[in-house]
C-alpha cells in the first residue's frame, strides 16, 4: 500500500469521526429569515415544505464558476438528498437570474434569493468569506428552527468529487478552474477571475 493510499484510508476514517461529532452537536435556534422566490416572498420555515429537515446549499451566484461546479454535482444526487430532507439552493442573485441559470444548467433545485441580506451576513459568513459557499442543515423542533450544522465549500473539499479525480490524475486545484460554455461574464467576478477562457 502506498503512502497516498494509507492517507486516503485515514481521511475516510476521520470523515466517520466527523459525522459522529456532527450528530452529537447541539443545535442553535435561528430566525425565520425571509427570501425572495419567483412566486414571491418565502420564509425559511416555508422552505422546509412540510419536512423535518432542510438542507440549504449556499451559492455565491452567477459570478462564481466554482459555485456552479458544486451545484452541478449536487443536482446529480438531488433525488437521493430529497428522499431524506427538503433541499433549497440560495444565493444573492435575484430569482430571475437564478431561474435562468437553473434552465441553462438543468438544475432541479427549489431556489430562493437572500439578496445579500441578513441570511447571508449571519449564516453564510465562514472561512474568511462574507458570502461563503457551502451547506447548512436546519431542523424544525418544538416550533423553532434550529441550525444543526454547516460547512464551507472550497477546492479539494469533501463535497465535490471533481477535485479528487483531478488529484488522482496529478492535477492540482491551482492547475484547473471550472468553466461554463453558456456563461456571460459579469462585470466583476467574485471567484478571483483567474484562468478565464473567453
């Protein structure tokens, strides 16, 4: 067994330890935030759609190619996730732009916009970013909404298999940047703007 294979097994074991720690964590109550959707305003409690748990996918929006990569991957397993809990995709983009991106990418997510407001500033601030991509899980318990856990997304993380396949091929996260062919480049890129192909 190579050193890389040994380390990979160790990481897999540690991920099980991480899962156990998350299950044991106490939740913290959060407000019933308001979002915008194509159908009008929706509260966080509405996004549960009658379910006990809600997975919120935090996305930076159309100005981040990396966020589109994660959304593409999560969309592929959405039916499995929605068997266990409600899933909603949120970003600062207006609902109309979210809808266009969803059509372009074939995304099936329920979508909502936090518009850069209180939800973003209070729940998406992680890992040194004010609008950090990632995921959060909420539960409804005794009439309250409780945050169960959250995690940031970033190149090489546990949430996008693309990075692990690239690593297997000897390609580092600095050697490759996701692109999209339907994309119209916004005036400013939130992802740093490196390696843009026109």
